């Protein structure tokens, strides 16, 4: 800035001093001319008086005043008659001189208004000042007295004084230049400070403050800037706190949140959203276009649709498929002064909810179906009996069927209740507190299962380790689990086969293994047998009196107690179910 102002100041200084110099030159010149004219006037008065007194206008060579003037000064005296002829001249021969009637000073004198005339004299070869007066001579004619002086003398004096003036002006110029340089620097210092301060603030250093407190406009400006910096610092602090809060909220929220600008460039995206969209969470996605991430996705198609809609309602809900996930999306517009400034998408993964809903629907349908068969059968036999069956053996057979179907119904309802109880328990479970002796309980269950086994001539061989520790397991559940697995092993084994039951410790685990020589389970059904009402073949299980819920109950029990179950089977050769329970749990 100083580089701009200083040359301008120098220019103004030069121009001022130049104008001053020219003015002084003219003024001094004027003064000198006045001074010379004054001399001429005095000489004119004296000589005019002398000529008029001595009446020697036409022969002035003996005039005392003229002689005296010639001797004592550099004045040139010329006498001219009214025709303009030169009568006498102190410097030249009057005879040889031109007619002077047209000289301005002569014309002025004749008109009665004598003025000075400055011009170059050819006869003298120098600048001269002339002044003339007209006199009434005794013979009635008019004579003109002209006194003139070379200006070269005065010009020398003028030049000298102007040279001096130039020296003074030069010093004045130098002093003024130095002083103005200092003054500009001094006055620009606060501007420099302010500029430095503004740069710091713009660079994000909100702690910087100005220390210019002079009681003037700059001081006021510094105070205002400091106030502004205070407010900026406060606002920035507030914003960064909000940002941190927002980041924590976005991170901790389970729903996916995406904010985009009107051209779909991402402004905010949280980890849940990245996970839902199945994109790399370690990459930087802010600034990228959402279309690049989801070029063909239905989420995007819906988005275009929703955002094309006008209207007051600013949030729309849609259910879309993203990959194999079902996602509920809330689409919101960010409006600012009737202008759409961007969009917000809130993504909620409802795959699990939809899956559970489907399972529940299937379950209800299955339950209805399972209940319908025995109820229809009971109803049919009761109606037949009411119509009257004479044969006692047939009647008893019908009673047996009704009893069997009723038992089936009871078992089905019991299993459904157990399952629903387990589901409720599971959601409110807080660790397993019961401890049991697994060997003791298992022996009891083998005894219970032996009744059915004997009917089919199946032998249950058990190998139960003697020194087994207590394990954390709900006794009632352990009973149910063992009974269901043993029941299945016997149910799905051919008569006169064997079932092996093993209970042993393997390091920190307890293993319950139930193996049979039955029909086995095909590979593709191994996972599915734990589903409710799943049967390997439609007839299998139902014929044997199973409800189709036994293994679903076992799976729930195992999960609720923190254990695992696996099945190993070869169709036609037999199946082995293994339950692994952690003995010590911390
Ligand atoms: P169910 O009450 O019908 O036995 P489960 O849930 O206990 O129902 O068993 C589901 C299906 O798994 C059965 O219908 C049967 O087809 C098959 N299954 C279970 N245990 C065995 C086993 N030990 N051997 C062969 N198949 C089995």
C-alpha cells in the first residue's frame, strides 16, 4: 500500500513545488520589473523637469540632468519629436535611427497614458524596458522623452535568486518527502495490523486479538474487530460442539442417515447407512454423487419420484429393496425459503421384522393346519358313534382313535405353549442361574424314553461319565431337550435297532451325543429340521405321532442356555445329534 501512496504523494509534492516555483519566478520577475520601472519613472520626472526648465529639447547635449544621468547610470535616454523622429539618443546616433512613431511606449505617451514596454531591441541587441512621457514644448509642439534600460542586469539578479529558490525548494522537497514517507508508514501501521489480524481470523485463528486502542476511528475499528472476533470464536466453538454432538448422534444411531444436495452429492452419511448400502465404510464418501453409489438401485428411482412431487408434505415413506435387504426409507426435503436445498434419507433395515412377520404368518397357517387334521378326525368319529355303531370292537377302535387324536392335540398345544414360553423367556433372559447334575437328569430321561423303545425293541445304550461337574442349565429345559432328542432317535429308528447316548466332558465343554441307526436326514434338510413344523417327508413324524415342533423347541432351549447343537447324519445309516454346553461361564 505504501508503494502506491508514496509515489502519489511525491507527485503531488513535485506539482506543488513546481507551481510554487513558477509563481515565485513570475512574482519575482514582476517585482524586478516594478523596481526597474520605478527607476525609469524617477529618471523621467527629473529629466522632463530639467528639459522643460532649460528649453533645450532639440539640443540637449548640454543638459545637465541628461549628462549626469548618462554618467551615473545605465539609463538610455531618447528624445523623439511628435512625428516620431529621433532627436537625441544617449547610446546611438539619432540620425541613423528609424522613426519611432509606432513604438508602443510612444503611442501610450501620446495618448496620455504612459506604460512600460519590454521588448528586444535590435539596435542594442538586448531585452529593454522602455517608458516614455509627452511634454508640451514652448513652441507649441509635443516632444517625447523616453528612458529605457537593459534588462540583462536585472535578469542576472533574477536568475541568481531563482537558483537560490531552487536550492531551497529542493531541500523543502526532500524534507517533505522524508516526512510524508514517515507519516504514511505511521498512518498505515494500524491498517497493516488490521490486515494481518483479518488474515489470521480468515485462516481460522479465532484467538487472535488487536491491541490498537488509540482513541480514534482506528481504535474504534480495532474494538469492533475484537468484538467480532469474540463473537466468531463463540459461534465457531458452538458450531464445533454441535458438530461433535451431531457426529456422535449419527454414529450411535442405528438407522442409516444420508443428506444430499439438490444434485445428489453427499453432504452427510453415517456408518449405518454405509453398512446398509454395502459400501466400504473406510472410504471417504462425502462429496461423491449418490448416483455413483446406487446407479440402478430402486432407492434412487423412488427418490427421483418422491422429490419430483410438489406439496406441503415434506416426508414420504417407501419400502424398497436394497440388495437382499428390505429397507423402509423416509424421504425428506430440506426447504429453505421455498427452495429445495437438499434431501434427507433415513434408512431403516426391516429385513428381520419382515422375516419374523412371515414366520409368524407361516406359523399361524401351520398351527391351523396341524389342529384341523385331528379335530376333523375326532369330529368324524364322534358323529359316526352318535349314529350308532353296533360292533363293540369297532366302537372301541373308534374310541382309541379319538383318544389318540386328542392326545396329539394336547401334545401339539403343549409344544406350542412351550415354544411361545421359550420365546418370551428368551427376550427377557438375563443369564442362566440354575445349576444341574446333567448325568442324573439324563438317566431319568433315558428311563422315560425306554418305555417307547421297548415297544419297538430298541435298546438304548448309555455311557455317562461318572465325575461330571454341575453345569449352568435350567433343569426343566435340560429334561425337555434330552426327551425330545431321545424321542426322535427312537421314533425314526427301525425296530430292533440301537440308540447310543453319551455324556462326557471335553476340556471346558460338556458333550451330549445321541446317535441312532435310523433313516437319517438328507444334507439339504439338516438346517431346516430345526424350523417349526418342518418334516423331512410329509408323512414322516406325523405317522409317528410327532408335532413337528420337537427340534424347534430343542433349538430354542440350546440358544437360551448359550449352548450349541449340530447334526451329523447319513441317510439310511443313522443320525447323531451333539449338544455342546460350556461348563464354566464367566
Ligand atoms: P417331530 O415332532 O415331527 O419329530 P421334530 O422337530 O422333532 O418334529 O423333527 C423334525 C423332523 O426332523 C422330523 O419330522 C424328522 O423328519 C426329522 N428328524 C428328527 N430327528 C430325527 C432322527 N433322529 N432321525 C431321522 N430324522 C429325524
